[in-house]
């Protein structure tokens, strides 16, 4: 990483903490520059506006979390046990998304959605929408291999995603970091959710 990239990452990291602490509206570029120990001019050299900076924070975080979820999974062409794959997928989603960093950013974006709908739209496009699309592709692949029976893969992706995440996300959004589940609880929830999902969408043996 060269000096420019190091400075860019420093500003991103600092800005993330300031945004999460103060909110989008109350944060300004001068404060970010001060906390990053760089000039305001340097911040604007890397980011043309506060909105551009916040958008990069959103896209970086959502992209990183998506990669973390999928990097732990096997190549889908090699999957023969769809139940195990879906449990592993669910656990990866829970482990990467139910973190203080993600919950705080999600809370911030939702809180500013009325005043800055563009930011909320970008978060949704790069986060939940990407998850739905990737999951839809996975389900379509498994249907072709006769591992699942799904008429509408997009609807099934929504069902699966919210079955896994909704209860824990709601708790975390309202009750804070102390409500985040432990790994053992997440695995039990993942196994339970997959069992329900497969009762409806699983392959029917003749």
C-alpha cells in the first residue's frame, strides 16, 4: 500500500468512527480532518464531499461483509449436502452481519433515511439487495441440480434471508450490542431455520 492509499484508508477509518459517534448530519469534514491528523484540503483531495465519503464507507463495509460471508463457503459445484451448505451459509451471514460495526451503521443509515434517502438507497443496493441476488443465484443453481424445488427463487431468497436475520437484527437495533447472540445460539438458530426452509423448498423424494 502506497502513501496515498494509506492516507485514504486512514481518512475512511477515522470518518467511520466520527459518523457512528455523531451521526451523518452532525459530522463535518473539518472534524474528520482534525481527528485523522490531516489537513481539510487533504480530505477533499481524497473525497469530493461528505456524501461521497459516507458512500465509500457504506460500499466498502457492505462489500467486505459480503466477501467474508462467501469466503468461508465451499465451491457450489462441489456441494452435495444442501442442508449443511445452507446451515454454513446462514451461520456465515449471522457471524458477519451481527457485529457492532454493522448494527451501528445500519442504525445510522435508517435514522437519516428521511433526510438523505440517497444514502439509504445506496446502503440497500450494496447490502441487502446484493445478498438477495446472490442467494437467488445459489438457489437457482441448486434447483438445476435437483437439490431444491423452488418456483420463485427471489421470493425464496427473501424468505430465507429474513428467517435467518430478522429477529436478531430487530433485537440489536433496539437493544444494542448486549443483545447480540453467541456462536452456539447462532448455530442452533441457523439449523432450525434451515429445517423449516427445507420442509417447504427441499427436494421431495419419490
